[in-house]
């Protein structure tokens, strides 16, 4: 399966960060409050919203604190098969 990705990994990460930031603002939560609620440091949240850089564990903690855990939980759940070979490999 040759799929072209037109964004870099960094651009995709930044898009995710912007979405999380929008959810935070929609919920009326400051970065400081999100830090307290999630256990993720204020500096990490600030850096994440600015650069998109964060650990998966911290991203999961933010999602839980914002009530978006299902977004993380279901990630990669419905990935379509790329070929018949993938179907065969999965059944082994």
C-alpha cells in the first residue's frame, strides 16, 4: 500500500495540539487548570500547544482530563486492510 502523506509528522502533531487546545478553550479550562486536572506539567502543556511535542502518556492524560479518552482509546481501531495479504497475515 503506497499512500502519500502530504504533511510532515510535525505538522500532524501540531494539528492535534491545536485541536486539543480548542477543546480546552471550549471547556473554559486554562492551561494551568488542565495541568492540575491531568497531572501533566504546565510547561509540557504550553510546549505542546505551541509545538505539538508531547509524550503519548501525557497526551492520554490530557484527553482523559478533557473528557476525550475515547479519541485515544479508539485510535487505529478501524484501519482498513491495505491488501489481501494483510487479511491473511492477521488470521495467522
